C-alpha cells in the first residue's frame, strides 16, 4: 500500500481537549486524517494492575468531533476508571467493546461492567468467534448466580477471521468495520484491523508472539498497536523482533508498542516511526494515501 509521509506534532489543542499528556517528540505520520483519535488507557502487563495499581493494556477509540468513546479496546483491570479519568467524565460509556481474549488483564472488568450497565442499556461486545464461549462461560460465570437475567441486554457480536463486521459509529458519514485475525498466544486471542469508509486506519495485535503472517496482516493499516516485551516468548514479541520486522518489510507505518508494563520498563527505539505509547497519550489516526 503506497503512502506519503510528513512530519507532524501532537497539538496543544488536543491536549486541552482531553486533559491528557501528549508526546511532543517529532514523529513521522501518514498524511490524511480520519475522524478518530486513539487514547491509551494503560500499558500494563498481566500483573501490573494488581501489584502496581496501573491500568492494564487498553485503548479508547474517540470520535474527534463529539469526544464519544466509540470503541473500548479490551476491558482489563483499571480500564473503565482510566477512561473516566482521562476524559474527565465519570458517566462516559463506550458505544461498544472489543475483547481480544479471556485473560484478566484484557477482560477482567467485563462481568462487573455487564452487571452494572446491562441493567440500563444494551452492552455490545465484539470478539473472535472462538473467544465468546470462554468469556460467557468462564469470565462471566459469576453473573449466572444473579437473580436478574443480566445477559438479557448483552449483545455478543462474534467475528470470524477475515470477515468484515460493522461497528456503530454513531455518525452517518463515517462507516466503521473491523476485520479480525487470530494471533499467536497461549490463550485463544485475536487482533483486528479497523476501517473507516473502507480505508484501514488502525491495527491492533492483541497479545501475540512474533508471527510473520500475522504481522503482515497488521501492516495493512497506517497506524499499528503491537504487543511487545523486552524478551521474546511464544506469547509476546520482543522489541527487537518488532524493530527487525519493520526494517525488513520496508513499508512506512507508525508503530506504537504497548503491554510493556511500567514506565521504567518503557522501551526506546532508534527510529521515530516506532515508539512506546504511554497511558494518557492521544494519537490522531490517519488515512492511507
């Protein structure tokens, strides 16, 4: 996919809008702007929220003109509080949720969220088709003991690999859809590509070890969120593997590494197009050219 690039800065206007921290470093980004911003809610590893009181890895897709949370990407420990904190709105709710897999740091708050919100309105949950039974039967088992049918207002939208599934953007001029693909992880897990009006604007790896076909799938979007750790394992790619793939494939993308843990574990990279994203950081999602 041919793209043009330019140098842009995060603006003071964005910082004031969200009341959050913005990375002021010069970074190369793709020209052409989408209707959405991405807000990082947390970059925690599996135990980070429990032992260090930092939110698990999760993100919010925000419509730039309305500031509405269109999609919550994973709902691990601390994600809902972080969403309310960064947007300074204790009543904000995501229009829909994508859950990558049934690990606590990615889905731990799901039963509590359903128990509180499904009594008021429909809760829409998107996930890979094989993940839904794990979430419903295992993660949300505690809800079966309720005297109220808490699942009456839960809408499960199950996504099969390479199938386009529409999201509700709330904007007639912005058609959103996702296309999921299974990642490489010990637990069944999937990432996705997000499209606006049939143009890819974001890819998300979920948890994944380094896998060339999966990474080529992710590289179809101009902005990429990728799981990374200091050391390579089957479940998580290493920072070096991410960098080496970027250099090998030779296609300009803006890559943001997450899931690395605490601030003192945050990696640095020798090229501006790859960086570690931080909690509270906002990204202006771009369109491919």
